[in-house]
C-alpha cells in the first residue's frame, strides 16, 4: 500500500518587542512586525517508510537539499499484522516571506 499524506502550511508572524505609543499612552503599545515564517508540514495517515536521519537539518543530505530538509518528525506505530505501519508528521525548514504574501483566504 502506498503512503497517504496531506500537506499543509503553518504561518508565524515575526515581531519585535512591544513599544509604548508615547509617554502618556495609557498602556497602549505598538507591535512592530517584520516578515513571516511559512513552514511546510506533511501529515502522514499511513506510511511504511520513516524519514532518514540524514534528511534532517544540519545533516549532510540536508545541506545539499536546502529547501526540503526537516526540522522535526514524529511518528507512531499503527497496529497491524506486520508492525511496519506508521502515522505522523514531518515539519520542514521555514522560509521567510513578506507579510503581504500570507495566504489569508479560507480553506477549501
């Protein structure tokens, strides 16, 4: 049986420290934002193949494949006769994007 996988994205807005609006701001602050992180996440509902440790960030294969190396992976074994079936997630290196490029449209 082949892998069953869904791909999604996580977004994180990058901000600096809150700054007061002024001396008499009454507790109001500005939050300065700069860029956003877009992180690809693969969700496996069924797979017989676990990622290799060479594919993680900082490993040799991760250095030659810069855009697609992993920062984390988590899998659980599923109950079946073979014992070689897993479900889990793989999180890739984030890429930095402009705030205006965030996809804020509702999903399907």
